[in-house]
C-alpha cells in the first residue's frame, strides 16, 4: 500500500528524472507509474519534435520489442479458450516451416516464444527494414549497404520461412537447449495468432487486449498510419552528424512481416495498464483479461538469485537488496526514434511502470529502475546489476580467445584476446577489460560507464571445454 512518505519519494523520483534527462541530453521522455489500480505518477519531459513542441503524457510512441509481450499475452488468451497451446507443434500453424537439422515434430510454439528454437540471429529484419522504411529515416549509405547485402526484400512471412528452410547458417542447438533473442521467431508467432484466432493479430489485439484494458491510444500498425488517427505522435529524434544537438523526422521503421515483434504504437499510460493486469494475475480492476497470465512469467521459468530469463516477450530478472529478494518482469524496445522499457514488480500490489524516449540511443533502464526503487522505498539510484563480480581470474582463460559472429543487424564481430592484464574484448582496436563474474560469465568494463550499463558476456562451452558460442546480453554469437 502507499505509505505516508510516498509524496516526498515521488518528488525525489521526479528530481532524479530531471537530473538524468539533462545529463544524458535526452530529447523527450514520458513516464507512467501505477499502483493499487491507480496512476500514482505520470509526467512528460522535453520535446516531441526538433521545433520544440512539448511532449505530453498522451503523446504516442512506438514501443518496438515491448510488443512481443502483448503478442504472447494474446496467445495465452487463445490457450485459455482451448484454441491453441504453447506446446503445439509450430508446423500445425505454419505448415511450410522446417528448420534444417531439426525434426519437424521437435519444434514447438513454446520454443519460438522463449527464443529457444535453435535459430541464430539472422539478417532478415535488417533486410526488411532496408527495403520498406522510407529513405529519409536512416543514413543513406547504411541503407544501400544493407540493400546490396540482402538476398530478399523480406516482404512476407513466406520470405522468412523460405530463408529459414533453405539458407546456410549455423544452428545454435536443437530446440530447447540454447536461448538466443530472435525477432524472426516473433514474426512467426504473429501469424500463429492469425491462424489460431481465425482473425488478424491486429484485430484480435484490439478486441481482446486493447479495448478490455481501456488502451485507447494503442494500435498495432506497421507504418503508424492508424496511430495517427488516435492522437498526436512524437517525431523520431536523431543526433546531428556534427554531434551538436538533435534533429527529428517522421519516418517510422517499416518491416511488414514483423508485426507482433515490434510494431505496436502506444503511450506509457496505456502500456502501464497492460503490465498492471499481468502483475495482478491477468485481472485488470476487477475484470479478468488474461485468464492464464501466470504462464507468461510464473512457474514455467526458473528463478535464481543471480540470473534472468527471457520468455513469452518478457524478461524475468532478480533484484536483491539488503537481504530482500524481488523479481522484476519487463521488456525493452528499440527502433529508429524508439527507446522504451516497461514492466512490473512480481508479487506487488499492481506496481507497474513504463518509460518511453523518442531517441533510439537513449539509456532508459536507470529511469525505470529508479521507479522500481522508489516504489520499494529505496534510493532512486540503487543499482540493479545482479551478477556477482569476482576478484579472481578464470582458470584456463585461453579457452575464451577467438572471434565471435552473428548476422542480425550487421553487428560487428566480437574479438576476445588474452593479454598480460587478463581477458579483454576489442572495441575499435581498443581493449576493454573483462571482469570475471563466476563460471563463464564476465562484464565488459567500459571506461566511464557504470557497471549496469556495461555488456554482460556469457561463454557457452562445447564438449571439449572450449568456448563455442558467446551470449552478449540476450543474443548468441558463434565462434568462427
């Protein structure tokens, strides 16, 4: 329940936001916090375009990959109605799908929803974005490079399935053994909803999720054309090439087959309602919207003190402080002009929150963490880093040395070297020390970065005890 000190804590939280936004030079930020079935704080900071128009709390943003949790919530409704099961074979709904080297009966919808299909990061989303997003939305040279590298325009879900079935790529593992974040899996899930519901995902979400939750400023649409009918949209900010300030545009990222993977437009107020319902076991202010909400973040997922897990469009992670243990359930999103994060405190009295920014490179995690801290009665700046760093060096450090590669979004290879001072990862030719966090885990200690912001590395060993793969954040790279 809200205690008598709540007002002063919210004032401190507001000051934290103001200071952080000024320090990080964020163009526009919007936040909403719910508890006990009520909005307890919401505010908009900054601008919605480069002409200085003020951002309002009802300004609509893209939410990017936060959409994934909504897609899985839709599937949970269909499971409750007996029209679908996460443990169904994927080819029941997508008959053409056949991952090379994987028995068709082995690939379940559950594997797609938990990023554990065995598919590595693939270049398909980058190709689709390159051919469908208006030219003014990105650096022209980058777009041309991606178009020249593309083997397909990736116009439809059939294009994705064809590539998965026929392209040469290193399978990470058989389904269920390795989890690696996969936008392609959630593209497939979008069309599984279509098949199971007997209507398009867009229509199902409107009728069964957005309207019951009173999310009046929320829609799933690819190019923001439908969102414009609901209210005022933010423009999308870019850093000026000279590094001095921002400009904004109205060129929304477009990738037609990736509907439920990242194309919902919404407000923090609306999305806080979604997370409030999940936090309360699927019940929103007396009305059951998600009868099987618990399966999205509950007993199907392990809860260990120093590890998190992705699944069903949500990350479940620990937050331990002064002997108290909490579980945060959340998801982030990032596309052009989109940096968002939202979630809830599991087991709380409906504590849910969302923070949206209109610049894709914004670091919004400290802002959402500050909300969680405040609602738990902690200082806003309390760290949420949950790996335990160690002073020792790992035994046989040489097993990690090598080059690791993945194809999604044309990311750079990760190079691990062993130097006299220890293991390092190379960043533009400069060594970044890796701090051991036990077992095969490390954190890359970037200079002047707080540890919460540094990349987390987890090496995956083969049967001979040598590093074969590397998980950075939620994506798995393969050693080459």
